[in-house]
C-alpha cells in the first residue's frame, strides 16, 4: 500500500503539506486552552495571543537553528535546504529555548509573573507537542528501529499506522506514537494538577520533567537522532539536564514562594512610607 500523501492540497505552484497543517492545529488548540486560562486569571483576553505573535516565529527560527547546528555536516553541503522546514527537521528543544526566552522578556516588560504565565502555558505546550508528532507520522520520520509487522499488529494499531510505518520495504517502531501518547497523558495530568492549586512554577517544571523522562527513553529507540558524539544523543543529554534542573527548581520554588500558589493573585508591592520624624 502506498504511504499517505504529504501534500494536503495545492494552490497554483504552491503545495501545502500536512506537516504544516498539523503543526498549526496543535498551536491553535494550545492557544485556545491557554487563552481560556489567562482570562480566568484576570489577564486581558488577548494576552496569550499577543505573546504568541513574538514567541511563535522566534521558536520556529530557534528550533530550526538547533536542528541545523547538530546536522551542520549535512547542511554545510546543502545550504539550500536550511530553510526547508516544510520537509521536517525542527527540534522541540530549540523551540522551547526560544519560547521561554521570549516569554521571560515579555512578562518582564508587562510586569507580570513569569512563573504564573509559564504555568498557564504548560498544558498547552504538551498538547501542541502531542498533536505535532502526527506531522512526523505523515512525513515518515521520527520513527524507531526495524520491527516486524506482527509486532505492530500486536499493539492493536490501525492499518493506516502500520502501513505508514512500512518504509522502503521495512517496518519501523512508531516512536512518534509513543511520544504522542505520553504527551497526551501529560496534558491530562497537568489539567488535573491545576485543580490541586500547586505552588507557582510547579506546573511548568513538572512539564519539563515529565516530557524529559519520556523523551529520554523514546529517543533511545529512534534512528534519526541529533547526535553530540557518535554515541551521545543530543535529546537524551538535554533530557537529563532538564530533569536535574527541574528537581532543583521544585525545591527552589517551594522555599522561595511557599505561600504563592497557582491560583494566587499577584499583588504589587507598595512602597513603604517613611516615618515622620518628631
């Protein structure tokens, strides 16, 4: 059976790929979830959308730069491919770096809590990632090593997934699916955590830990990893770093903001009045 067509439709000489459409669906659903929460927290209705106007393009650029840097040996010989993001090849860790730096600067300028905005964004981030992995599915990328058809059938997968994992005469691990399911579970977990009103910052830090644990093990199964050395995968190294950093941040946040929780209202510090001398 032929693989799924990567092109959704064409407008004249331009082809619109499913990869881009799926990524945008993930982004829009994530924005919808975040917008609802920002309004509940008293932010202006367009606060998160305005942040996204800066964060989205910066994240795309940083995600591609991250990918290009780790595959410079190829791109140095094929510079015309550097901008071809519609063919895949954007790294989520690069996107997260760009997004968090943008959010930090944006929240400082708006004089609102970075941790509060980041907590609101946590479920949206992992929801977008869960959906975005299906773009990799269409492109037949981000898969694992060879397996048998019998193994895939034992997972009770629908035929369209099994057929799409048949690449050049070989069946492969659907690691895109493993990560997508892991991320959907994370989305449900973080939505439930909101109801528990955790310490501010716990949601976004828990996101970093949850995603990194899953990514570490799933990355070990993939065949297209970005490599630091011949045996060291960039995503696994980043996952270890983020888990360690996350644990330290949980302790830091608990000690620094013991009484500031997810639903806490920001209170601007009033300047202390000078006592009048008698």
